[in-house]
C-alpha cells in the first residue's frame, strides 16, 4: 500500500516538474519532459518488467511532446471554444503506445484521458486563479495509477 501511494505521489510531483521547468539548472539542456519521462520509466520498473516500463516512459514522452496551445484553459480564456474535446483528444496521445498492453492498456489510456480532463476541469473550478499546478499534480497521479494498473 505504501509503495502504491509513493508511486502516485512521486508521479504527481514529477508531472508538475515537467510542466514547470524552473527547477532545472541552466546547464541542463532540453526540456524538463526528457528527464521526467526517463524517471517515469524508472518508476515503472518498480512494478513492471523492463520492456513494459520502457513503453510507459515512451508513452509519457509522446504524450508530453506536442504543444498545449490554449486548450489547457478548457474554454475559459477569450476566443476559446471546443477545448474540452480537443483536450480529451490531446490526452489520448498515450493510447497507441499503451496498446502494447493489449486492449486493457488502450481502455486504461482512454480512462486516463477522461480522468485527466476531469482533473483539469475540477482544478479550474476549485482554483480559477491558479489551477494548472493542481491539475498537473492530479494528472501525474493518474500516470502513477496507469503504471500500477497496467
């Protein structure tokens, strides 16, 4: 039980670190995503065989690479519309790589996308002045849940 909570909390913090690279020293090249994806893969090794952990790290990387644009606001900023559907589609980027776990992996990926959308929506409702850190932590915990459920 402790290990599961540890993985969820660690993934929550790591996903926040991916979204806010102020922690990175200036000599470290690239995006925070590259380093966080590697650590997500190492965390996955705690409960998955090596190839499965690599698939999870790659799914996280593919999921995190494209720009968010303005969809993170879920239509709350001026000129935005249809953001919920685009956000959900964006969150589905992990699904193709989760297919290595079979249809169960794909279904869990779709569930992850829906729950991530819900996390962002709830964060915007609870903390409209600063929702992103909360949503990123919740989404990271969902990545931890994927690691444990696959």
